[in-house]
């Protein structure tokens, strides 16, 4: 049996109002069977995350962190348990997650190497129906703040850390109500890490976005 992931509340923005729950999971279970061996990844895992909070999901490799995050967006089906997002069960027709209500940054970047920084951000902006002029203005500000090179630079000519910065921008460009960040600071220098955390906290404070961050230890 693996060690369950730990949950650390970094900051909440409820301004003393009655707590509203963004994410609530109860009794989640997942077990793998391989070559006669049984591995329990999630064992009656429970979590409740208030709206507008930044939460860190911490645990050793194999403790079920990524599995849980993937289950939130419909990429992993668990054996048992229930999860509600903003009061609605997963798959509910009125739930905009996955969709425009979600910003998901996977651990591995999945950006088209042939597109430029500007083109890839505009592509995601178009998916979320952000007006082109507004998207370009946001991209310019965020690229400058995160220390990216000229927006005409192709993704394939960026370092791994720079590609993750672009992925981060694509995750937040549409101001989603739920952001899921899988190891968002991997491959980043200390200055960029500090700026990225500042951006995350500002988003939660300004827009009431709930942010779940996976961190390995």
C-alpha cells in the first residue's frame, strides 16, 4: 500500500464569508492488479477544498497525486467513491469541467513545436472564445512577467523551463474557476518560481479561482 498524498492549504480567499466548497471527494478507492500483486493507490481518500483556495497536494512518487488529479477531469476512472466539483457530480451536464471552467497544466508539456509562443497562446485563447485582441494583450503582459523571449520564437526553440512557462500561460489565460497544476515549477529557476507563485496567488485573490498544485517530495 502506498502512502496517501497529504493536503496543505496555502491560502484561502473567502473574506470571512460562509465557506463554499469547490472540490469534495469522499472515500475514493483505486487498486491495481499486476502479475499477482495488488497495489492500492487510493484508499478511502477524502478531501474538501473551499472555493478560492490554493492547495498543495504533496506526497512521494506513487502516492496517487496525479491519479487523483486526472480523476477530477475525467481522465481516470476510480474503483469507488464520489467527487463533486462546485456542488455537481463529475460528468454532470451543467458542469463546465472539463471545459472552460478548467485550467489544466500537465507535468509533461504537450505544445506543438512548430507554432510560435504567440500562436500557441492565441490557439488556446480561441478555444476559450477570448477575443483575439484581448488574448494578445494578456499574452504580452504574461510573457514579459514570466521572462519569456519574443513571442515570435517557436516552441521547439525554447528550453524545457520556457516551454513550461508557456504552458502555464495557456492554463490561466481564460481565468478558469478551477486550476490544476501538475509540478508547475519543475525546471524553473528560483526567480521564475517566485513569480509563478505570485501569479497563482493573485489569480486566487482576484478571481476567486481554486488552485490545486501537485508537489512531489
